[in-house]
């Protein structure tokens, strides 16, 4: 019988990073190619942007399937099936003869790719428990940040040298590696599969328990708001930097990577901070302050790389602090349905991000041209939403603890 690596060890942690990274790398790698896709397919900016939003929408909804599946049948088989589907869909993207084909292939790609994040969070909860999950997820988040940081730079070079299809060839290879890792390296970590997890009545009951829990929803919505601001930047940044601010596709890759570096720094900081609502609150405060700092210069008519990029990097530090501790705080109290709790968390996160992306794309259409305004309005709205969710749902937890002490 094959001996599989220790699930607490470096090999499996690296595999989990790769699986979680399929989500962001599938959006970030081909960002420098978005303006070029308009000319290649003869499509509008809003239509090209749908390749992002459709991916995020499908990524969000299908997580609700993978969570209960993994609670019922285990983590390993479910993530292997998902990564297999992701790999095939990524290959289909490289052969797209039309923008409609590419949008459809991206939809299927998301159906498979979302399994990575759902299962990875559940595996961490299975192996490290509620108390240790936050610090482990922070380490994974910091390591995972290298992928989207390198992704746009690599995507810029690939697009300039070989065309946009090369980006999806790389994604096909990444999906294949995740599939092989799931098949040959990952142990089953769900020690007590729940035979009722796929019962419609039980699924509704589990979802209802989570949706009625103000602590769970506080962590999930605060994290979702923070991430949606990032997707406002993802959706609009290539158009703004390349077409408005006049940078090349390769230089844009470095600008985007600077933002991701902020996320990595934030995640590294999160690994040294105590778990809980107070740490999430510091990240939420950074989000509202620096999201508004991107909006004000644009309203004043100041549009430069520095005025857009510097506040965005600082916003991303706040998001890096929020996400790992919010994930641990939300999923930790639910060991018997860690997959379902992880899935709903991801669904809320990516649904709000998809809506934000659509809003940015439609903003470009309403204005009738490419300006930074839709992007920075989306970012500011996300910052306000993030801080409001923290203030209304999580801050009362701190007050209750203070009263008890």
C-alpha cells in the first residue's frame, strides 16, 4: 500500500496552497490579456469582463455542492474529481474560437476549480482543529499570495510572446499537478463522514444553522466584502493601467503584483496576531480607510499610477489580515460540517465578488469609455461594506467578552 505524506507536513501544505491558488491564479494570470481579447474576438470590454464574472459566479455557487459532498464521501475523492474537471476545462479555454466559447469554458473551469479552496479549508480544519486552523491558514495564504503576484507578470510575458492561449496552457498544467497530488499524495482527513450530509432536509438544516449564526455571518460577510474590493481592482485594473495610464502589459503585471505583495505581507502579519474578531477589525479599518483613499484623488481629477496603486497595496494588507482569521473563525466551531461551512463561506465571498465585477464592467459601459471611476467606486463601496459588517456583527462579540471579563 502506498505511504502518503503526513497531512501536517510541508508536502501536503504545498499541495493545499496549489489547490487554493487555482481560484486566484485562474483570474490573475490572464489579466494582462483582457484588453487584447477585445481585439482578438471583436468583443466589448463588458463582454470580455464576463469571462471573469461568470467564472466567479460559477465558482461561488458550485462550492455549495462540494462542501456537503466532502462531508459525506470524504475530501480526497471529491477534490480529485473537481481538479480533473478544472484541467479539462482549462484545456478547452485554449481552443476557444469565440468569446462565447471562452465564457462557457470558464464557467466549467470554475465548477471544477472551486473544489480546491473548499476542500483545503476543510482539510486544515480536520487536521489542525479550531484553535490551530487560523495560523495554518495564514501561512497558506501568505504562500498562496506568491501565485497571483507572479501570475500577472508571467501572464504579461506569455501574452506578449505567445498570445493569450499560453496563459490557459499554464492553468491546464497547474490543474494536472493538483489532480496528481490529490490522487497520490493526499490522505483522507474526514475521519467521520456524515451519511446524512447530502439529505436535502439536512443540507437545509445545516445551511440554516450557519445563516442564523451572527458570528459565522459576521466573519463570512466581513471577509466577502474585503475580497469583493480586490475583485473591483482585478476587474478594472488592466483596462485602467493599460488604456488610461498608458503602461504596457508587462509593466501592468508588476503593478498588479505590488498589490498582491500587500496581501502577502498582510497574511504574514496575520500569522503572528491572535485569532478572533479584534484582529479582523484592524483589517476592516484598513480596508475602509484605504479604499476611500483611492476614490478621493480620482474625484479630484488626479489619475496616476501612484495614486491608484499605493492605497490599493495598503488595502490588500488589510485583506491579508482579515481572510485567514475570518475563515478560521467561521469554520472552526463546526467540525461535523466543516465542508459545508467552508463552502457557504466561499459562496458568499465569491458571489459578492462576482457582483462587484459585473458592476465595474457595466460602469465602463454606462460611462461610455474606460476611466478609473467605476473601479474606485466599487473598491470604496467594498471598504464601507466590510467595516459595516465588522462593526454590526463582530464588534458586539468583543463587547460581550469585555462584559464577561
